[in-house]
């Protein structure tokens, strides 16, 4: 197998990163501080507790909630502030869709979501000194609900108060390790939860975690680390039998990933799997009922991942 930086099932993933440099114009809104100096803005939008504005689960469907989440450098956290010539405000886009105030609401606590760009006032934002993002239609600020720093906290509009819950700064999304103190068991649980959350968003039943399937997945992660190359090196059926899997395995599947310097947290690897159709099909397949996750962090700080599925 050739050396690659693409997570694997039987097919490879080519993950794109959207970057751009855009000329911006700051526009006035009544009763607000002076606008910040115009600048090119693209990358991660970092807010409360150093966490990022994030599209939940990397889902690109209209209505997908936007939330606060630990910064991980995935496309779910790559935003572009795009001027709309002749209009008040600019759009904030991720995955080519717009940051949108649900139902064009103007009341405090109206949630913010991802939606097809349509030029409406619900999708207009202006950046001001103090690093707040104002929706001119409502004259309210992009805000983290209740100042909650936990991953998954929804983002909303709220009367501007310039607290830390409303401060957003662009970052270039550099190469820092988003998981500087890794714990394999925690990472396994995070992958399990993220995949089940994604299944729930698509109306699929939750998978059950199985410790024997986990041991088979861990064998695969260990083998990738030993070879320093991602792939499907072990026969999953043999691994299940070796570890005493107690049920008939009518169907099996596996997602794997690993490469030097890539996918150093659970969110980034699950996001990569979601974006490639063959990986996503395995994650959403109705025939699977049980799963387990293996994670190996080698001596050089590289991460090797495997998630096994059994039906």
C-alpha cells in the first residue's frame, strides 16, 4: 500500500480545505460602537474559552445548529467573512452555506444555524471593535448561550453586552495540537459519541459499544502505528474470533485513519470520515448494531485510528 494522508475504508479520502482572501468593507449599524478596520478575514472564529464557532457534526444540511466546540482545524470550523457589495453587512460562510438567524428572528435567544445563502437580513453580519459580530436586522450580537463553555453549547443572537460570550476573533487555524494531553479512552468515547450523534441526525439507531469489537479495532490501530501507515492490515473476522466475540458476525465494516501530523483529535477524524462517501456509508449503515474504537498514539505523537462495526 502506498503511503497516504487519507483515511481509508476501501476507498481513499481527499479532504479539501477552503481558504480565501477577501476585500471587506465595514458598514455602520445604529447605536453600535465604531466598526473595526476592514481586513481580509478567513479561518477559524475563536470565542469563549478559546473554543471555535463550529457546524455541529460537520453536517451541511439546512438547519444544522451552529455551536461552540474545541478548536480542531476541521472544515466545520473554517469560516469566511464575505462582503456583499451595496448591502449592509457581510455573510459568514462555512461549507458554502451561510450563518443564519433561525426564521429571521430578532428576539434574544433566537438560535443560529447553517442555511443556503439567500441574501436575507438573517444572514448579514458586521464586525465591530471589541470583536463582536452584529446582525443588523435584529441589532443583536452573536452570543454563546448562557456563557456555557462546554462543547456543543448552541450559539444564538442576544442583546449586545460585549461580554466574553460575544467576543469572536479570527485565527488562521494553525498547526497546534488540539489535544495536548491525550487520553486514549477519552478519545475512543468521543469518536463513539460523535458517530452516534451523526447517526441520530440521519434518523439511524444508536450503535452499542462492545468491548470485544474495541479490542479488534485496537489491534488495527496498533498495526497501523507499527507500520507507520494507515490501512486495513488485519482481517476483522479473525480478530473478533481471537478475542472471543460472542455473537455471529453477519456483517462487518471498518473505518481507519492515521498519518504523521494529521487527525490529532476525535472530531477531526470523524469529520474526515463523514466527508468521504464510502466512510460515511459505513457509519450510517442500518445493518450494523455494535461498534468499538481503537486509538494508538505513537512515540512521535502521531495518531492512528480504527472504528469497527459489526451486525
